[in-house]
C-alpha cells in the first residue's frame, strides 16, 4: 500500500530550477490523495505564469509514478489558494536568505 510519506519523499526530489529548492520545502504541494494506490497530487507554482509550469508538473508526475506500488499518478496544478512565502519550510526560507 502506497503511503503519503512515500509520495512526499518522492516529491522532495523535484526541484524548482529557478530557486534550486524542492517543491515540498517551497510549499508547492497542497494535497496528496491516495485511493487504491492511485495517487492524485494538487500542487501550485510560485506564480501562475511560471515558464517552467509544464516541466515541474511533469517532473512531479514522474517522481510519484516511480514510487513502488503506485498504479497511476496524476498531478493537477491549482491556483487557489495562491502560493505565498509563508508556505515554505524554515529550511527553504533560510536557503533563500529569508530567515
């Protein structure tokens, strides 16, 4: 059975190339839903017009699909609520010199 921890761990391997930090620490992952080993992830980006929209989404989908036991992996971009820096982990804020 696939767990949320496994999925989140896989998503930590997906970086925002502009910021050099993973999507989990940036607070871009809004929801992980697992039903019968079918995984759906809702995530966002730091800005709706991000030019890396497709590549980050594909990277997240590929990372989730590689988790042992995952039958299907779906990543959906959402824009509500809008992302803001308060969603970042303390480690991400420190890495960016914000804390």
